[in-house]
C-alpha cells in the first residue's frame, strides 16, 4: 500500500473537519495544528491519533463531576 501524498492528506483533513463541523462541533486549535503537522509529514498518523486521544482524555476528565 502506498503512502498517501500531501494532497491526499490535506483532502482527508478537510473532509474530517467538515464532518465534525456538520455535527456542530469545532476541533481544538491543537487538533487542527496536529492535523496540519501530519499532512506536512512532520508526525505520523499514529502520533497524531495518540496525541488527540490523550487530549480528549484530558478534556473529559476536566468535565467529570467529582
């Protein structure tokens, strides 16, 4: 399987952002920056996913009623 090109990564990023926005949500600035870093080849998809997962855990724990 071939690695996706930068153009393909950018198209996927735009599609993902559009999908989230259709749901009435807006990704954090950190998430959008991370997506650009992936598209530019600065980080791997796995690194982007892991960082986003960790960010979501932090957000969820900040909103947990204790």
